[in-house]
């Protein structure tokens, strides 16, 4: 007999695994999550949480805490500078500044697209918050300091051997399913996953540092690129880490990108002097907390599912850092997987193979696209940097002359800066990639197609087009209930694994159809009519009506992950049969 019996074993309690634990708890799935380290990560990893992630966090009751502790991004910018100190000809120049990640001029567009706007909240602060929520929901089931030794699966489940590292004792866990969210440390190798792709492209050294930059960096700078000809680094990036924000931010993430021909490691003990050199602040006081090194690569696993074992997050795909798509993609992975596992373990699915395979069928193409986009934006920096006069392959003298010409008060300097404005604009593919974050679409057995073509996608990844086409994210619109309270379309589905059916003012026939589907499939199908004072919810601005894609007697069926699963643009001859078949197809049910 195993020492512990559970429905799902989650291996890895970083941002990906802890988010999955929270979701499984909300969905009523018994689970155990283990993490080999004694505590959450202290390294300055990911920091940008995009709109899709924040609306998912909103769905699971996390967003308010994240916003309260995170950096306000109403005026977020990305800056390119030559340093923070000095008075020489190369010193303290601001080369270019973007409104970025939903800040400044982008704010209105981001607020229209999603109820959850982006924020900056470093992973070293996010993970403790997620841990608190996970432990509150699943007391005793979140085990740090426990590592996976081995796992083997059979037709009925997975048997795992786990070691308590503090005690040196091993015990056996029997689970129906196992999810590897361990960053590719062990689960992937045990199932034979192959992660392949181009790279590595660069060596990065990241440091977590306390230092006072209040005199030098404006409080709205979410990311600051520092380039100084004469140092050994291609560039250095500064990211505010909190816990305070604005000019008084105490802690910073510092990332060093080495020149391609520089293979000499940077020791943690040498980092303070390197930071002072690049910033040109020779007397800057600082405390270095921790550092790490990693290769910039783009790899994706050949498979995300191996029978009863799944890979998610960095265990399934690793991205270059540009665009911040790594951790965000991990959250989207487990959001897709959690409700499907719940449907299976709760007995709502007659063909688990079909529904669970849809996780790989949906998320792998999305993650490949995200990994490719991140790499594209990373490589585009070579073009934009050249427009600023910076070339990693040039000599010190050449780079110095180029930057001096760029900042000069001459006609040629003005021309170079005007050219840079046009070229730097292409980096919006990284800093305002709203369409990449929200415009994805799924095609799988868990989606009922309606034969309509996919909407146009902005080739620059910025301009998001809302659509209710099956397989796409439910568009956000603000609605009001009979008491006048405002709520988003994304608030309607809840977090307990049910569906919601959105209808127009003439959608009365769908109510009995939904009730029949609930009885047949054992899953909640809540009906919400949207329109005016005569419907369940009002659409005061007409936003939903303009983009819902249905007539007043049509309906949109929304899955538990706020993805459209089925759409009837008008009422079919037999709404009950049509909805029954749609829910059955999505859940792979037998009734």
C-alpha cells in the first residue's frame, strides 16, 4: 500500500506548480505538491505578469493581492540609457523611451481588452504569495523539502517515490495523474521528453541587489537598458524588485548580457564593481543578495503528455526572456490543464484520453508560438541596438564613435535619432504584444468548430481583435447586474469547473437546454442573458453586443478556462440537442 494516495501529484512548487495547486483546490481535486527546495526561489526570475495571467489570477481570487503588492504600471516605460552617472560625452544620455506593457498611451487599449491589466511583480515575491494561498486552500498538501526520486505509471495511475530531504526518508505516493512543473529537473527525463530548439544565444548573469537609485531612475521605469561602450557587457538591464515602488524602490534585478566572444564568468564577488562600472556610479553602495547564471535558449518539448504524466511550464518549454512570456505561458498551461483533470477525476468524462490529450493539442502550439515570438523579439534587439549605435561585434572605438555621433547636437545626430525612432518602433513587438498575449486560438477535441475563419491577427502582435469564435479567449466586456454592480464577462464562469452559456435577449429557449445538459453531464451550465434591463445582465456601453458574434437568439458556451467552446450564431432548430452535443463533445462524455 502506498504511504499517500491522491488524485494528482504535482512535482515542483515554483510559480507554475503553486498556481496549479491553487486551481486544483478551487476545483475540488485532491492533490499533493512537492518541491525539492526548502523554500520558494530567491532568484530574480520573471517579473512581468501579462493581461491574460492577471485575468486568470482574478478568476482564482489572487489578483487583488498581486496588485496590492506589485508595481503600479499606469505609466510604465522601458528606457535605453548610457549610464546613470558621470559628466563625460558618453554619460547620462537617454537614447530612447517606450510606453510599455500597458502603461502611458497604451493604457486605454489594455483596459478595454481585459479586466486584468498587467503588473510588475517579481517571481521572488510572487511565489511566497502563491504559497500562502496554496497552503491556505490545501493545508498539509504543500511539501517543501521533498523531492521526486522516481515515478512509474501503469493503466490505473502513477506510483512515485518521494524523499523527505530533511529526514532522509523515502515514501511512496500513488496518484491518478502526475504533473511535472519542476523546470525540467527530473520528470521530463524520466518520461523521455526531448526539448529541442535553436540556441543558446547568450549567457546571462542575474543578480538580486539592494541599492538606492532614487536620484537616477524615474519611478515609472519598468525596465532600463544600460549600454556603455568600454565595458565587457553587451548591455545590462535593471528591473525594480520592490518591496517599495517608484523612486524609493530598494531592491533591483540586474541582468548582464555578455558579448558573444566573452566566455569568462562573472563571479558574484565581482558583481558590485561591474554594476558600478556600467552605471558609472563608482561610489554606489549596495548589498548583493544572490546571483545566478543561465543560457538564453528557446526549446520546446516534443510532447506535453506521456500517458498519465504531464509537463507544464519550464518543464515543457523554455523561452528567451524578452516579452516576459515564460512564466505567463506556464500559468496559461496549468489553467488549461486543471479543469480537464478535474473533469476526469470527478467522473464527468467517458473518454479521459480524448479530453486530456487536448491539453497538449491546445497548449503546445500556443507555447511554440510564444517561444518563437520571444526569440524573434530577442533577435530584433540586434537591429534596434544598431540604430542606437551599438554593435556587439564592433570595436570599442567604433561603438564609442557611433554613440557619440548619435547623441551629438548636429544635423547627422538628428538624422540618426530620427531613424532610430522608426527602427526602435519595431520593438513594440516586445513591449506592447497584447495580441500575442490574448489573440491565441485553440483547435482540439475540446472545441466545437462553427466553420468560421479565424480572425485577422496583427503581424506585429500588438492590435488584439476580440472574437467569440470557438477556441478563442472569451472577449472581456464590462456588464452590470440588476443591483448596478459592475462585473466582467470573465467573472461569470467562476472557478469551480462549470460552464456558462451567454445568450441574447431572445435566448429563453437556451435555459431549458442548459438545464438538460446539466442533468445529462453532471456539470454546471449557468445561463446569463445579456442585453438590456430585461435581461440578466445589462451591456451599458454596447461593448459585448458589438463583439459577441451572435444574434439575439444565439448563444456562446464558455469553458471553465474562459475559452469559447461552442457558438450558435442563431438559435438552432433544437437548442437542447445542440447544446447537449456540444457539452458532450467538449467533455468527451458518453451521454
